[in-house]
C-alpha cells in the first residue's frame, strides 16, 4: 500500500510524475558514470552478509557536484573474501537529472531475500519522497537476479526494518518536516512544491503482515526537534517498542505498548550524541548494540564513533570500542553473523577523501574496549573514490 498524498494548488504535475517513475536499475554500471574515478561525493552506507559469507555494501554518490541533491545515485558492491577486497559497482540505481536516489538500505529478511531499499525525491526534498526496493532470492551469488523495482510508501527510510516477535515487519520511514527544496540542497522553498497533508510528517511506522508484499501506515511518533528523523526500533523484553530518533540535540525517544500504533510524547533519551545517524540493534545474545558518536565535550562534532552494549534494554551501557576517532566519520550501519561477528560500515570525509570503511568485531571486543578477538579489525577500506 502506498500512502496517499496531495498535490499543492500551485503544483507542477510534471514534477509530481517524475519522482514517481521507476528509475533505471543498471546491472552493468559503467566506470565513466558510476566508477570510483568520477565520484565527487559518496557516503551514507549500508551493509549485509549472505549465509555463505558474501558481503554486500551500498551507498549513494554524486559525480556532478560534491553534495547531496540532484544527480545522486545509489551503487552496490560485493566482497567474496570477508571484506579484504571489493568489487566495482555491480548495480546502480540512477534516476538522472533532477530526480535523485539516496539513503540506500540493505536487509536480508527472515525468508532469505535480500532487499535493496532506497529513497527517491525531486532534487533535494520535494515534500513527499518515496521508498523503493528491489529484492533478490540469491544474495550468495556474485551477480544475483533482481526483481523489478517498486515504490512501497512515502517518505525516506534510513535504517533496516525490524521483525517483531509476532511476525510483523515494521519499517522506519519519515516524511521530513522541512521546507521543500526543488532546486538543490541550499535553495529556498518553491511554490511549485508537492504538498503532503500534515498527518504524514512524523517519524512513521510502516507495517507489513505479508512478508513485504504490502505496507500500511501503522502509527507515528512526534519527537520535538527531530532532524531527518533517521529513527530505529527496538522491541524490548517486556514487549513494548522503543523508538530512537535523531534530533537537533542528539537522540530523542518514544514508546509504544500496542505494536507501534500509538506512541508516547517524544522526549530526550538521555543518550549523549551529536545530531547524526546512530545504529541500535538487538544481538543474538539478547544484548543491545549501540554505535554512536562519543566526542569530547569541548569538540561536539561527528567524531569518535564508538560501540557500546546494554544488558538491560538500554538503561545502562557498558564497554566502549572506539571504531574511528577522526572528525568526519559518520552514519554507521551493521549486521551480525551467526558466529557473533559484527560488521559495521560507515563513511569518512564524504567530499574529501570519500571513503567507505568497515569495522569487524565481537561483543567481547566492545566490553574490552579493544580488539581482542582473532579476525577483528578496524578501519578496513571498502571503497575510496579516486
């Protein structure tokens, strides 16, 4: 199910149509359009791992200007040697022109399908956005077969879906509460804007009860100060849901006791953070893993990306494995393997060195505050633009 939207009275119908069209999904990306040598900007990565150990990584890029906005496209790469080497792009989602593809997410669902989600909007933000996806049943293959692309719902989805104990899938998508920018990231509001009704402009919960075939709006939270939302869910041991949301002061929170339909009034979570994406997920051990920025008080910037663990549903955090202390590291995503290894991906210096990096570690390393597990490693280069 695609959530409804309304076109403004002054709206431009061609703009509306352009962002709703299926983008080209290119299975043989060219070096002169999508290769390392042409990228001026890259970041916001995601990661997954197939049962046979094949790793997949995605991010979005721009080879027209070193920024987010028109001409952004998504690329997908793979590694068959545990991240030692990575392929050139094996897939690209590239709408071209004023419609951009951005914020890609990789996720292997309980049925073994791998999803590549991305968001799509006219220029930087058109007031509506839209989450799209392709899937493959054989993520173990170097060149898997992909489904046709389809639009799932309005908004932007930055993080992986969550499978609840009752079998429901919930996805975190947001219709940004921001001015419309149809001519680039730094443009002012445009009266041709596509306008959504205000009831969609929240941290939304999209639910599927048929393995992703259809999605519907289950509920939404309103957290004051939210900035791009980038929310994530945790199902707590008492069955309630905990939503954490990016805000202009760090991380806000809201709770639901009815499966995500209604949410408490948003508030500060008490987790110290800068305004940036974080990562939280329940591990097979039952602990929660949190990857966030922990910069010194005198330098509140995107630095000191650090992993922590909680034994009590986030009331207290222990350990602290410093993944990368440099300014300019950001946007972690992670996946846990069957043997307890954690693969965390993040970006560094998006318009400068333009690196995508990988950290591999275990809970033992997080608790020790250093890599003590054989095979653990930090700052592994996945990709660097030339």
